[in-house]
C-alpha cells in the first residue's frame, strides 16, 4: 500500500472511531428507554391492581362495620328485652303475693283468669285508671265485657256474677256515650229490671228514675203481646238506636258485664 492509500485508511478509521461511541451511547439510551417503558407499564398495571385491592378492602371494612353496628344494636335490644322481662316478672310476683292477702271480689279477676289478667296489666295495658282482663274494655275506672253470644236476661245476670261482675249499671252521660258507641246497632241486655218489685231498679237494687230521653219513644210499655210466655216486659236492653227498651226477660240477647278495673 502506498503512502496515500495508508493515509486514507487511517483517516477513515479515525472517523469511524469518532462516531462509534456516540452511536453506542445512543443504542444504550434507546435500550434503557425501552426497558424503562416496559417497567413503567408493568408498574402501572401493578399500581392499578393495588388500587383495586384497596378499594375492595375498603368495601369489606365498611360491610364489617355495618354488621358490627347491627350486631351491637341487636345485643342492646336483647338486653332491653331481658330487662323488661325480668322487671315484669318481679312485678307479677309482687302482684301475685299481694293478691293472696285479699279475698276474691268484684274488684279482681276471677281465680281462673287471675294470671292472664295480671300479665295483661303488667305488660300490655297499664293505665292510670287500672287495667282489665283480656277481652274486656277499660273506661274510667271500670271494665266492660260486650258479649258475642246471646242469653236471657237472667242467664246474662248469672254469667256476669260468675265472672265477679254484674250486668251494666249506667250512671252518667260519658258512660252512656262510651257504651252505645260499642253497641249500636245491636241489642244488649243491661242491669235494669222491674221484675222484683214492679218498680224499675238496677241489679244492685238501687232505684232508677226514668229518663225519657234515654228511652225509645213510648217505652217502657210492659207489652204483653210478645208471645214469649207469661209475664210482661220486665227487663231493659239497649235498642239498635242506643236507647233503652223493655222486653220479655226470656228473650236471648247479647249482654254487657261491668266491674271495677284491676290496679296492680
């Protein structure tokens, strides 16, 4: 190789070496960029998965908190119910013990229904004026039983007495309004009769003065054409209008019993 050729070869080699390092550097940088991009994409994917996991965990925590709150409220309700049961049990024991010191009278429940009455008083219908056995209605300081079955006047009286009560004695306007609100438009025996003395009196033998505004017009008339046997109309009942009417005592009707309310 002559001198000029060698000089040209050296010059070309020098130029190649001059560009080799920048080219390698560029290649390395490109490789790094690609690697970092792949790493970043993988990291983003992992970050999204982590965010989803955190979100799911938050939902689970909220659900657990709600369940815990519900369990706490349920436990509180159970505790209150247990307290009420224990308290009513104590009151029932006290009332039962007190009852043993008193004879059975119209002021108390019948022995057969005493426990039912006391339970009703202590747990369901305790009021300022007392309480009543099941199926009896409280008004003022009295209990009222409005029958669904029918009996004659005498059998109605006997049924009431067997339940420590009496056929109803109506004494004031408020009581009249309460009772007739329950009876209209049915017929009900009341504790009023003139069969014993010929004069109208209540079942407790207190005399009754006729108040015409309380009677069906033209009544009482002691009608004898009833066709129900001997005797006239000696017993009083509430008519469909809520006013009094006299009828033969053997006629079957519903009836109203009355007694004092029970005070626990």
